[in-house]
C-alpha cells in the first residue's frame, strides 16, 4: 500500500509541473525550455539563466492546462 502511494505521488509530481520558463531570443520564436512544480523553483531557474545567458530574455508563466482539475482521492487503511 505504501509503495502504491509513493509511486502515485511520483507520477503526479512528474505530470503536474505548471510553471513554465520561456526563452525569448531576438532571432528565434519563444520556446519552452523548462517546467517546474513550484514557482520559486521556476523563478530561481530563470534568475540563473538571466545572469549567465545575456543575449536572451526569460519569462516565467503559469500553464493552467497543466494543472489537474481533480486530484486522486487518498484512502487510508
């Protein structure tokens, strides 16, 4: 039972990553480069990219389509 709950949590954490980092370069169209589960992680990643990749612009966006509409019910025995 515990193993099933842990595997469900791992699957949900892989699927539910609504924070998207978009790279915008002058000669290219915007492109998604990373997804995270938490906004603070996305902001830190974008801050790092802004510091070390000077020619690009990096934006953090929320993808509402990636957010689950229903979370699975947990059963305890």
